[in-house]
């Protein structure tokens, strides 16, 4: 049972890392390269779609890592799992305090109702997102290392 939990946790966290990585390094650069505010529709749709899914994914990943840490408390690698879970807690805190407030504004924007500093706000979100990606990549690496 513990082995299945480990695999499920690694897969869930790994896919989350992949999605967030692709948003930062593939999707957003494509949207940012579009002229004028043409990338805005993609950003607002992404803010709505991923903004609805990611809280469950982040909290679910954290819960899986926490259950792994508790269930495997006396097993090899538990310290790495605890640190990974701590990093996932940090990623949730970062999301709630830094990224969600911007995301909540972005998802309401239209080309008719757009703040003057919309590019600055999306650039700020991107910078926070890069840091969050580094945090969840570190958590993923620690979870993978805990299997070794």
C-alpha cells in the first residue's frame, strides 16, 4: 500500500510540475509574443481554467506527501518526504499570498476593461510563478530521491 502511495504521489506532483513548467516556459512566452493585447484572451482563459483546477492539485499533492510522510515514518527517506511536504506548503502559501490575487484580477479582464498596467501585472505574476516552479521542482526531486 505504501508503495502505491509513493507512486501516486510522484506521478501527481510530477505532472503538476510539468503543467506549471509548460505554462511558464511554453504557453506564456507564446502568448506574450503575440502583438498588442492578443495574448490577453489566452491569459484570462488560462487564469479561469487553471485557477479553478490548481488549488485542488496543490492541496492534493501536499496531502499525498503528508500521508506518505506519516505512513512511512520509520522507513528510509522519510526526512526527504517531510522536507518535500514543507516545500509544497511553501508553494501553497506563495500561491495564496502572491499569485492568486493577481490571477483573480486577470481572469476578469476583457479587452474593453483592461487596466493600464496589465502587462506589468502579468509580468509580476510570471516572476512569482518562476520562483514557485523552483520550489515545486525541488519538492518533486526530493520525493523522487526518497524512493532511492
